[in-house]
């Protein structure tokens, strides 16, 4: 993940301080995840061979599913960053996420594994 461990007294405002039995034990400094998201988006664009905003709706939905699996939406302003790269609104990204969640729930309800075609 690229985190750095620090003494708790050296923790900055964006670091996570972990406590053990009531005492501060260690500070964890995470990499700048927002920058990582920009790199992931750039790599996806290179792979697609076209700007992500030029993709059709289905391809954009697949990009959102892939990014969600990679944790992109846990990053602060992740939805806004992805929406900008895809040339859609935040509302559209949330719709794509809801659609993906609904599809996975339906697959589980049918006893299928997500991403696998039904047996039979």
C-alpha cells in the first residue's frame, strides 16, 4: 500500500494514529491516494487508446466498476475526479455504481458468482 510508519508525535493532520491499549502506538502515513487515482485513470485511458470521456455508456460503466473494485471511491473526491475524467456528472457516476451493486445483488440472489456467466 505504500504506507510509512512514524512515531505518533510526528503525525501530521492527514496521518492515522493507531492506539494500543489506550496509548498512541504508531502513526501511519498513507500515500497521496488522490494522485494514485489520477495515475490509474491515465493508465485506463492509455489502455483504451482514447480519452475516457469519449467512451460509450457501457464502457464508462465498466470503468466505474473497475475503479470501484480498486477502491477509487474511498478516496476523497473520488467520485468527482472520476466524473470529470469520464465527462459525466457525479449523479451519473452514482447511478453507474448503483446499477453495478444491483447487478451483483441479483447475481448473488441467483446463486451466481459476480462476473461469471450463469451455469447451465
